[in-house]
């Protein structure tokens, strides 16, 4: 009887259970049902794992996204792309400039100087009518001469009989009897400060400066080898920009240890450490010296003008007490490693970071996830989210499915996916211009591309609008020059090349290129033919390759296309300069310095000006831009540089890709109001498309708030 009842009622009970389960299981719209913790956890889907969680050593996007949450810098960019204070409460910029005095020389006008003070007095008297110059001058003082020892690595040529090992570097020890100098302290950094002084002293003062009197090699036979480096050893004029940071006094690291200027100094010294492997070393190489002025004040003096230096202090600050030499040595001993070769990169810190940021590191499961929890004691206030998780999901389709299911809140959405998601009312979409632009680059060492008109004609033959419409799904815009379109450096008044294949053909015909019987352009028996290459694994570039090839075929240009694996593409073609033309892109920063990409000195193998662009006017502007600290002047010069490069067309500039993000509409931002009741507002991006600028104020609600219903 009991068995009979079980056989009758069990199937009924099971059916009822399954039926109610069907209605109870949470869907995307009510995913927190039965799991309220999901509302306070933000999950980001990443295609790749992080490499190392140390901001001074990391160079990949996944590591940086975590480092930005765990560490703070002294400064960063605000929503309008201007620098704002973070661990620094404020900073001041000024300049100390020096002029070496040749006391044996006559003053202008043939007068002699009875004392060093006569030099400064005569100079101030001569320039007293230069109002802009005198108003910028805070003080002048005389620095007495001194004697110092120095050492310099000199490259010995094959013809140098003094070299023990021809063709190799050799250290030359020398003594410099440094002459007295005038030290000028300026209110504002001015790269033209010495121009009126040079005009007053005359060119002869600098051309005939008696270096031999002041610089002596320990080995007299090596004196001649030093002569080519005299101006480096003893600069007659020197610009020394200074940045002084005032630091916050209410900040602690995640382990409770107070933050102070010692941590800033330690971070800087870690980056420039000769035994270190920081990819950011070049940003800090211009620093001449660093000086702690107090527990919450630090000064950096630079050995030359270098305006990008300001932005370098967005670098996350490391905790000295966890990474100093003593702690690294102890860790090396504990792990039975060689103390002398054990560096910060070897430390377990890179897998268990401790910073001052809004989130505290919890765990890292390789190729699976990285978990953070909010910093309850964060100096700016604890974030709304209690937990942040980065899940490693290499496959883009899987990422999309996880997003559909609500298992991740955000991922690097592709243009074709945006088109689908934008039709779904569950999501809020953000689409902004970013820093990345794509281009076709021509190797100007190839005689085929040496003439500017050829490059212009090739650019006019390519219709870029269909690329944006059909390949990018409208997630891009035309660009005309070397700067990000969202920055002030970009000159919006520069017109893009028109799409006009007929006019392009006329230009080439005028230059002697005529179609042969096969329909290909030919000149002096040579067909207009070349190879266009790019890297494999990028479907967008592959599509562009096909479109461009067909566009040029229509005007009679034979373009052969090839795809190469990324490492081969760089090693065998780009770095060796062995290519005709290529499709690539630049991910630019906020700074207007483009020296490495466009200056003629950077056109060698393994350098970034691999197209070989050389223009004296552009070189002059590029150099002045990186030495200029006045934003208004930088903008004017950047616009002029933009116009020059757009005119020369070393690239056919294609488009800037949009930074597109998708979020659940239930994710909102807590309004900044002094009220017991929380109020919410829509999330909005900054000028550069960064939606996570206000991430600490993000909150996920059980339902879409009323203001979002039409958003």
C-alpha cells in the first residue's frame, strides 16, 4: 500500500516542484532573486589574464585595469581631460635655469667684469625693458665654481688608436672645473628664456666657449675623444624644470601603513633602478634629482625641458615598507633565491598587491578570475560595490552569452555586437570617440612613395565612409591627422582628403603613370605595384585590406596583400623597415608629444617612425611641443604640426574607432547629495569615453529606476 502511494504521489510532487522551479529561477531581469549578493558585485569579462599587478612593471590592458583599482597616483585626468589631484593635494611648476660664466670674456660693449655680481647686474640692466622676461624672473643668484669628477662612455671607432677594443664603448674619466654660474629662478617654465640673453651676449660667447679650460681627461690621450661631448658634459645654458608635490595626510595602504613622501620617492627610484625592468623608465629618465622636503612634500628637478613629465605622475604609488631592499632580500632568502639578482619583478607582491586604491586585492586564480573587495577606509569614501571580479573569458562569443545571461556586467564589446545589443531595451549604450586611430602607412624610403602627390592620389582613391559604415557598423569617424580627435591638439579645421578616384588618376597620369594594355599603371616600363601588409587575427584590418586593394585596382594600381602573425609582422617587416605599405593603428595618450612617432631622428630600425617621415619644420615643432608647458602655446603648435603632416600624407589617415560600452540599465550612479535618502542618476562617460571615471559611485538596483525607462 505504501509503495502504491509513493508511485502515485511522487510523480505528482515532482511535477509541482519542477513547475514552481520554472517560475522561480531568476532571469536576466531579476537575476538577484535568491542571490542578493549579485547586486553588490561587479563582474567584468576580460579576454586575457593579467600579467603582473604592479603598476611600475605592467604593460598589458588587463593588468592596468586591476592596477587602476588597487593603486592611486599623485594625479590623474578629470572628466574634461585636465589633470586633477589624487594622492597629491596640489603641485607647483617652476623653473631653475643656469648660465655658465666665462669670466675671461668681455661683457657686451667691451666692458670687463670686476666681480661675478657685475655679470648679473649688467644682464638685468640690459634686459630691464623686456617686460615679459623680467616679470617671469623670480630671482638671480651666483653659484660659485667647483671641481667634480666625471665618467663618460665614449664609443671608440675603428680608427681610434687609443681604443683597446675597437668599435666598443670605453669609459673615460675626467675632471670638470665647473665655472661659476648664474642661477635664474622663474615663475613659469619658459623654453625661450635664454633667447634675449643669447642676443645680449652674442653668438661668439657660445661658439668660442673655452671648454678645454674647464674639462680635462685623466688620461691626456683621451682628451680628443671628449671634445665631441663637451656640450653634454658642460652645458653653457641649462633648463631645470621643477615639480613640487604636496601630498595627502589622510591616506593609508590596504595593510594600514600610512602613505607619505617616502613611498613616492621609493616608487620613482624603483622605476629608474638600473637592475629593474620597468617599461616606464623613459618617462622618468629626465629627472635630475628627487628630494623629500617633508613627510608630505616632495620635489623633482628635471635635467631638461620635458612637458610630458607632468602626466607621468599618474603612476600608481608602491608601498616602500613592503618592497624595500630589506624586504626583498628576506623574501629571496625565504624562497631560496639569489639575493643579488632577486628584483621586484620576482616578488610575490606582483600576485598579491597592496596599494591605496578604492579596492583591496583578495585572490587571483590564473586564467580564471581576479577578485577585489572594496576598501572601507578609502580616503575618498568607500565604493558602492562591495566586490569587483574580473573573469577571464577568452572567447568573444562566450563573453556575449555570459553578458546576455547577466553573469558579467561588462566586456569589450565588438562593433557587430553593439548593433544587436542596441536594439534591446535592457541595456544602456555608451559610444564615444577614443584615442585609437587606424591608418595606411607608406614606406617613404621606397622611391614609389617618395613624392607627396603619389601618396595624396592613393589616399583619394580610397573611400573610407563605407569602411566606417559596413566594417565598423558606424562605430568610427574620419580623422585627418596625428592626434586623437577628442583632444585639443587635433585641428578640426583640417579637411579630409576627398574620395575622388578620377582626380587621383589624373594626378598619377600627370606624373607619367599611364595605363598599359592590361589596365595597370606603368611608367618607364615599370608597373605601379607594391605589397600592402598587416597582421593576422584582426578581422577589421583584414576587411580593410581587401577594400583598399580593390579601390586601387580600379585606378590601375596593382596592390598585393599579405597577412602575417603579429610577432613575424613586427620582427621581419616593421622593425627591419622591409615593407612597402602597411595597415596599422596607434593608441595615443592625452599628451601632445609625438616625438617617437614623427620626429626624423626616430626613423631607424626598431623605432616608431618606421615610415621614414622627415620634415624639418615638423621636427622643429615636435621638439618645441615637448618642451612647452603653456597649454595655449602647445595647442597652437600642435595644430600647425597637424596641418603639415596632413599636407604631406605619410599616412592615409582612416578613422578613429569609437569606444563603445554596454551596461545593464539597472546599474546607475549614486548622486552626490547630502541627503539621508540616496538618489540616483544616469551613468555618463567623460570626454574620452571613460564610463568608469565615477565607478566608485556605481550601484546595481533590483529594478530599472524610473529615470532610465526611456534611456
